[in-house]
C-alpha cells in the first residue's frame, strides 16, 4: 500500500479528451484504496468569470501544507476536490510565473536526459511549465510530510507532463515514478501526416521520424520520460508495440476501463433512452421537415475531429454504401438517421433550427445536414464530405446524415442534452478507427447497451477479440479487421454490419444490447485497477533497485 499517490495530467478537472474519461472514472476506485492519500494535480485554467465545472475549492488535509508551502513567488495553487465520484483531492496550479526559469530547466534536462527543447513550438512550453509546477508541488508536499520511509509514487500522463517526471527523477530520489503514454506523439504524427503506420512499423525509427516531421522536442521529451520512469505503461497491446518500436522501451499494459455508475439502471435507463430518442428524432424533424417513425434506426459516431485516425471518413463512406443498399430493400421502409457527434470550430447554434423546434409542423430548412453554424464551413472536413457524398436529407431518403459539430454539454442550444444523456437513445455506434490506442467511445457505447462497431486497430477492439473472440451477437461489439490497405473492405464491412442490425427484430436487438452491457462490465475499473497496482509496485521495486 502506498503512503502517497500523485497523478498529474493536463486533463485533471479539464475535460479535453479521452484522458479525462480515464482519470475521472478511475478516481472512484483509486480513492476507495488510497482515500485522501490520492492527490490529482491539474492546470488552473479557470477564472471567476469562467469557473471550472468540476472543481470545488475547500478545506482538505492539504490545507495546512498550502499555508506554509515554499513555492516560487506568484505561483498560485488552489486546494479542493474534483467533483466526480470519489471526490478525490485535486490541486490546480498556475504556471505562468515559471517562464523566466524555462531556459535553465531546459538546459538541465538536455544535460541530464538529452531532451531537445531547441525545436519546441506550439503547446510545448506551456505543457512543460505546467509539468514543472506540478513537480514543485510534489517536492513541496513530500518535504512537508518529512518522512523518509514513506512509499510515494508520482504518476505522470502523456508527454505533456514528461518534464515534471524528469524533475522528480532528478530532485526527489525517494519518489517512485510512473509514466503513461496514451498515444505516442510520433505515432500520432505519422498517422496524422497520412503515412502508413502499421505496414511499415518495423521500418520506422522514432528519432529519425521526429526529425522528418519536426517533432524533435515532444518526441525526445516523451522518450526520455519513458526511459527514466521507474514504471512505463501504456493503455493497450496495440500501443505497446508502437512504444517498443518508436520509443524503444516496451511498456507494462494498463488497459482503460469504465465506471458503471454513469449508466442508469432499470426504469431510469428506459426513461433516458426514450427521452434521448424523442429529442434526436425531434431535431431531425425540425432540420429536414421529414417525419421519422418511432422505429427509426439511430446511428452515430463521436470523438475528436480526426478524419483518418478516428475513421470518420470510413463512417461517412459506409453510410453512402448503406444508402445504396437500402434503396434495393423495398420490403422495409424503416428509416436511418446517422449523426456525426464530433466537435468542430462551431460558431453558434442555428437560430432557424432553434425556432423550428418550437413549432408543431416545422418546414424544411436550407442546408438540412448541420445543426450549428461553423466558422470554417468551406474547409470543415466532415461537412464537406457529407455534401460531396450527396446527402441532402430529402423526402424519401432512407438514410439521413446530420452533422452535430458542438460539444454536447447540455447547453448547446439545440439538443440541450449531454452526450451521456443522448448515448442510450442510439441503436448502433460506429468507431472505425485507424489510430486509436484504446478507444473510450466504443467502450462507453457498449456500457450503455448500444450495438457497437469498431476495429482491431483500436486497443478496445483488440481486447474484445482477445477476451471473447469474434462473436458480436454475444458481445454486442463487432470488431472489424483494418489495415493500411483495406479501406474499401472496411467501408463495405461497416455497411454490412449496419444492415444486419437494421433487419434485426426486437428480440435479437435486445440480445445484442444485453451482450454489449455484459462486455463493458468485464472492462470495469473494479477488474482493471489491478494493472495499475502492478505498475505502482513495479515503480517502487525499480526505485529501490536503483537507489
């Protein structure tokens, strides 16, 4: 058992992407084990005019420390709790006052670890200053505790916190360190630049690719943290192979999990599903002027706006194939509405759509494929792909495609329901990822009993295959084989999988939904926290060995 466990991430009390889901769902199980010896550290990006929606400032066992903390002048730390299940202690820290120390820190890290900060750009400096601030907090608290026999682990997530790990490694030899890469910076960059990652994996050399793609600073920091950490981890076997090749160290795999408390039970679930379906059908009706039956099949994809990595291109092309296939099915008149729930550079909710939602017989709107105005409609890849494929959402179309380019936070001006509120209303969710270290979105959809389609290039998809085999009728999760060169086959496979779900009767659909929920329960933190316990013990053992 640990005496202190720190975890530092840019996404503590700051919902940006999948790492927030990992930390916020894991926290309850960790807090049950470590109580208030668990301390999360995140960036203080908030103000009185824009307060954090998930941080509650207040007295904790660390309040006495804060009163006497020796930190750089002007570095502000707020102590409170992360308002999530478990309500763990959270520290939010400002870091702008550390910029004057940047050059000295970078020089030290070059001399000690050969971290090349010379080519830094973008969010590198900001990330490193936050990580440095977090390390100074850890150093201050450990010294305040003044107990050399304490078992302390400091866990750092992603390259953005790597500088903090290296500082702890250099200045706090009594603290064991864990570093988790949720996706290697260079692997993501290779994919983002349209290069084939998997067919040529063994031919890639991380340092060489970093130079080619102008990623020297992030890559060298991530690689140094991975090698310096007492325990190096990643989230799936898929990404472990990537780490071995590009970072040259094989990690311990700590797969992500889901906290089932997010999912309502029994009559509450039924009520939430019905409410979600009503709202999605209502929005579609107000946008297109069409009437949709209660049996309409509702499909969606979601996640970050990465057309290739997240497979949004494949999803939209599969919907085009599905449309052509259903035109030949004259025996069924069931309609399909397919949503793209992917935040983009959104300007505002469409006022004409908001007005249409208030009337009983709305008229068809101009441009009936999108719910919110964009700043960059001419260059938005989702919006342009939908139009290029000829989805006009006209009367008689069996497949309606709707772009929802906003964060579904319950206050978007159209749906006014959160993503988790809408998710149970779906009949199918499609995540045909090309680059997906784990895949929280398919795990979440399965937890809500939604028939889910993903690929074996996603960590979650590969885990399903390894754990249950290829039996989607039983697991509720269809895992498609995807490679660098089978794009068209994947498109066809998604369309075929959607047709299979389309023609299912209610009993068959209920069985698939039940299987999806059962699959997600195996991937719960109750079952997966053991992998983190192993990482902490590995870090402590390696620390003892090296001291």
